[in-house]
C-alpha cells in the first residue's frame, strides 16, 4: 500500500492508537519474580501450587508479568505486583466398573457389547474397556473429564483458571514444580519491543471514525495487514475472534476494557485455545486488582 495512503489512515485512526509491547524471550527460567512464560512462578510463603477444583490436579502455569519492571511507557498503567495466569489443561480418564467380568478374551468382548447395549451409560462415555486383573477381565466404562468443558474454561471467572495480581511482600514459598502432563517449557521475557496498535475490524466500528467510501472499503484489510498487532503482547488492543467481550468488574460493574496481556495459540506457549484462538487477560481500569481471563476461537 502506498506510504501516503497509510499515513493518511494513521492520522484518522490516531484517536484509537495505543502502545503495545511484544515480548522478547530466551529459553529458560529466571528469578521467582521475573516476567516469563511457564517455569517457576512466585508463590507467597503460605501458598501451594494452584489446583483445579474439578479434577484436583495441578493447573498449568502459563504466564507471569512483573508489573513493577515494565518498559517506561507501560509503567503505572496496570498497577503494581505480579500478574499470573494458571489454567487447567488436564483431561482425566475415569473408569466406571460395570460389575461384569470374564475369564477369556472372547467372553469379555461379548460382555463389552452387552454392557454398552443394556446397562445405564455414564454421562460423557468415551468407550468400554477390559481391565485385566490376573485371569479376570473386568468390564468398565471409560469417561474423560475435560475441565475446560466442565467449567466453561473459555469464560471469564471460570473455576478452572486462576488469574490474579499478587504482591510479593513476604518470603516466597519453598516448593518444587509438581508433575504435570505436557508441562510447558520455560521462556524468560528479557525485553519488550514497543509497537503501535489499533483495534481490529470487529471493534473499529464502535468508534465511528469519519471515513470516505473508498477508505471504508479497505479499512478492514489495512487494519489487519498493517496496523493491528496479533500474537502475544502486553497492552494494546485485543485481537478479537468473535466479538468484543469485556466482562463486568466484580467491584464496580463497569467493563473491564483494559487489555493487560494477550496469549495467542501456539506462540510462546505450546497450547491451542479451542481451534486456534486467542486468550485475553483484561483489567478494570479503576480497580486494578480486578483481572479476568477469557478466550475466543472461530
């Protein structure tokens, strides 16, 4: 696109321009208070690693941002302390004993078929299996407990997530990282790249920016190709996939419309939100201790 046209657009969109900061990372962990993806987070002395209330297993640690060590142009926007996101990625296999058993493979296969057709099936059944204990094959129904589905993990304030700002005003807890299947590799955030950011096409119309007909025709394309910042980022504008979704602050009931951090699927964290979506940590501008997490996908 011609440079002059881009500059004209920037001038018209200047009222919605925000600064965003792209993380510059290196492999490995840092100190307990460092900004990082995965690794070992700060826990206060009286705390234990967060556990999902649904599966009673440790949650994955996704992100930690030290708000007191942000770039100069981002300081004091989000308050003080350490922002953290834990999220349950566990899928637990549960076996329900049917009370049926056999002593040969042939007998057990017939019992499996009988159980599936004639016995009450547990909700969310994934299949029927034979568990061999010595010479006895026990017929069991298999259910997979998916905490994201059980607790609407894509929604703000879901019980299978923990997003918070903690104040490291005491000694840290002494602990080891628990065993978590598919534990994410640690990445230390060593610096930030400052960039200009603009709303994406799903939000720009809310601002009623005066554009002529030709500009309206190319607005969405130029936003997504030239101006809007996708991927992992601090601050800026959310890269909405479905629609702008700002939850209400639990304290004042006003929109939590301040983006603190955006986590893109498979960017710095090897995890996919749904079918390739985006996660958003949002904050109440007035009550900075109030933060929420949600994600969207197509």
